[in-house]
C-alpha cells in the first residue's frame, strides 16, 4: 500500500475547513485514502469528522496511505498546503 509521510501545512491543523476540503477531494477520487498519525490507526480521508479526530496540528507529521499512488499524492499535497490561506 503506497504511503507518504507529510507535515500538516494549515495554520489551524487538520480542523474544520481543511478537513472538509480534504474529505471532499478524497471522496471524489474513487479510491480509498487514509490519514493517520505515525503509529496510530489511520482514518478514512473522505470523512471530515474522522480527520478532525486525529487532532493533528500545524507542523505535525501524518501518514497518507491508500491503494492508488496518485490518490495518495493528491491528498498528501493538500495536507501539506495551507488550506486556510
């Protein structure tokens, strides 16, 4: 399973707005993508509520994984960017 480790770029972390944008994009990919803190159980990236339960803040490291490398790369790029800008 392709996995990419990235640093959360949004100034508020993976909270309401960034989580909603990521989950919307993940839901449109047609492939399961997961986000998790290293060593913890990953959550479904298409669920904004599940993303917010991670409690990942700005600068935290998270792992994005899934069956499709392109989908993993797309969601990882969103996690790295400042979605609050």
